[in-house]
C-alpha cells in the first residue's frame, strides 16, 4: 500500500474468524515514521513504487512530513522540555522511562498545535 501512497491501520477483530484493516489515502501532512521510510527505501531499491507513491513521497520531502519525526525517533529532547525537566528536577525520572514512552511523548509535543497545548502536556 505504501507503494501507491496509501496507509493502513492496525488490524481489528471482527469476530472469531475475521479481522479487518482500514486502507486509506495518506494525508499529505501526515508525518512519516522510520518504519515506513525504511519500507519505502526497500521498495525503491526494487523499483516497486507506483508513480502516485513517488509523488506523495516527494510532497512529504518538500513539506517536511518526511523528516518531521527524525528527532523524535532519535529521542532528541527539545530545548524547552530539557529546561523544564532540569528546572523541576525531573530529568532522572525522564531518563529511566522506556524509550517507547519517550518517543510517544515527544511525538505528542511535536504535534501540539499551540504553545499553550504544548505547555499543558509537560509533566507536573
């Protein structure tokens, strides 16, 4: 599906015998995860990407959606979060959190629409 510029959701159980999965066109503003970019690199190497998929990849590279999650994936602390954690003696607490938690939290901060929303997400 990535090769056509489409994305899938997590499988959901319909009943004992069947699951369903939603397949839909990718939102042009949707950030690309490392997992999906790695899949694209493999598909590109095999020349298996449809022209529509190539077009959407190019748009993502131009509008920043392709690289938006790079720092999140590398667990880079934004300056404001780092300062907040240090000032509130929470840096040790942050450092022992699982990487999956950190990644999810950093992505929520990245996707905050306003500074006020971002501040509300900071730990207390």
